[in-house]
């Protein structure tokens, strides 16, 4: 029996956009659906987030997990995160259970979680109403088995197209890609519901053979925080921009799948010598990208800022003049939502997730340097405001409530 704490809570209205199979979809309006008129009865829940990727790592997955954790807790529910431990890292706030872990045999900050849960950790996790896993690896299978053993619902969020990361594995790439697809399909089909952030990712999972129920719940962004960023001359200078120069911002992990090299090539093709590019983020491709900027003759016009404290991001967005997004491997496009919330004009490579998130805002360009360069040059003349889209779609409160409605339906089905 799922663990439920009194008192009960009401909120509404209505239904998530969900798919129970390729031909069974409830669509309530808009690209992500909308709430219907009924009011849903939701109990106070204890939710377990099982994740392989968590702080001190800083990336879109962690940002999404934290946003949903905060939003669900703000509605009066309890969330505990179960994640690998990191040496010398202490959690500052929130209920987090750290499991033993080992370093991976590759150059990465990620850890290999050891599937051992001590009695103290079991007591801290406690009785759960629902398991929500965020990866199909060790913690994901721990969560799946916990849910099955205790007869409680299991939700899986599809954060990552694993096959797009096959180049990190020292084996034959095609075999690794096939193994990643098989893992994704097998694991997703064991869940009671799979959460995806965009319709494009729903279509992707269906194409892989996933037949489980799918709910589209866009990733949550603290839109008020990003809308409140302040434009500052000091930050523009730090980002390599002065006077009447125009500053294009890119926020991404410096990794091959993020395709940052295309942004550098685009800048080299921009005719205006006053155009500057600032890249915020760290990763294994940093040295190679710096070398590439020098090779292209644009090193003086590019500033690599590295990783920054998340609290600085709103002012960094506000201090830029436009935003560029070159990845074609994304599942959620979280930085696109952040840029929208900050009110920046956006140029994005034309890909399914970019189309879903922008929904007509910004400029989509073919994944070629010349096309992205032309889009950057023209985006400053695009006067269509997209700032209203982020508050409408991506607020932490609205997305947490969508997730809670899904939880409520699943808990009610097994009660």
C-alpha cells in the first residue's frame, strides 16, 4: 500500500497530456496540452527521486530534478533524492540519501553507484508513495525494484538520449548505440509512466518501441528568477564585450554532443567584426574548442567563461544581446526556456526539441555555419517578443502540479 500522509490536499484542474500507446492520446489543447475542467484529488505524498546524476554536478538534468523537487515540496509533499555519494561533498539542504560510489574508468566527474543501501539509508528513505527514477542505470534499477517490491507506482523521466553519448564508451560505437537503445526501451517499458519534456521526445520513444504510458511534462524553470536578471557593464566586460559590440551567449556543457564548434564556425562567418560570443559552461571539449577558435581566427572575439555559480546566470543572460543554441541531441532544451524567460532573442539549430520549446519564437537555422551566421545577424531585427512564453509554460509551480496530477492518478490506481 502506498504511503500517504494526512491531511489531504486539493488542487486542479484536470489532466496531463498523456499517451497510453501510439494511437491513444488525450490532447487538451496547445503543444503540451492544458488542464481540463475537473478537479483532481491529490493526497500528501512521499516521493523518492532516484538519480545517477546529482549535485555537485551542474547540468540540465540536475537543474530539472531540483526544480521539480522544490515545486513538489512547495505543494506540501515530501521528496527524498537517492543519489551517488561524492568525496568531500556535503549536501547543504533538502532530504538527500547518498549511496556508496566509485570513480568511473574514464575522464568524467560522474560516479559509479554501488547498489548497496544500508539500514540507515533505508530508514532515511522511509516508506514511499511513489518512485520517480531519472536514469536507467544503477539507481534507476534500484528504484524500479523498490517500487515493484513495495507495490507502488514507478515513474521514469527520459532525460537523455543515451545513444548520442556512445562516443564516451571505449567500444564499437554502433554496438554501443544499439545497446543504449535496447536499455532505454527495456527500462521505459517497465515503468508505469514515462515523463518526457516535449512531444519530440514522445515520438522518439515510440520510434524505439516504447509502449508504456507517456506523459508530456516540460522541464520546470524558475522563470521569475531569470526574468529578474540585471544587465551589467561589468558582466558584459567579463564576457568579452565592450562599447557598441553585440554579445551572443551560449550556455552549454563543453562536450561533443552539444555541437559548440558550430557556434564558433558561425561566428567566423558573421560579417560584423563587432559581434562577440560568450560560452558559459565547462567540460571535456574545452581545450579543443579554444584551439578551434584560434584556428578560425576568432579567439579575440570569443570568451570561454567556464562553469559559473547558478545564481549568476540570470544576470549573465540579461547582459547578453542574443542567445545561440546549436545542440541537436537535447531532450529538454532547458537553456532555451531560460533564454526565453530572460527575454533574449534566440537562434537555434532546427531540431525537433528546438521547434517544440520555441514554438515559433526566435529563429531556427539549418545546422550549417553559414545558415547559423545569417540567423545571428538577422535575430536583432526580430522584434517578436517571446518573454511571455516561459511564464506560460515552464514555471516550477505549473509543471510541479502537472507532475503531481500524474502521481495522483497512478497512486489512485493501486490504492
